[in-house]
C-alpha cells in the first residue's frame, strides 16, 4: 500500500523532488494532493458524452 501511495504522489511534478524550503509547505502540498487523489477515487467515474447518447437511442 505504501509503495502504491508513493507512486501516486510521484506523478505530481512538484512532489517528485523536494523543492520547498520549509517542511510545512511540503506537508501541505502532500495533503492537498492526497485529498485530490482520494476524492477522485471515491467519486463515481464520469461517462463520456458518446456513451450517454447511445443509451438514450432505441433501435426499432
């Protein structure tokens, strides 16, 4: 689980290297990214417009 989490975090360019001077800034950035990632995992996936249209049409 830890390695997967580090993989998710490293996708963000700002977090791939530690450019911040203060540790508080780094901690805040990590929290914001994790909130974003967890919110995306909890939200249902969005459907594409094509999928929505094709379900509405009926074949006669």
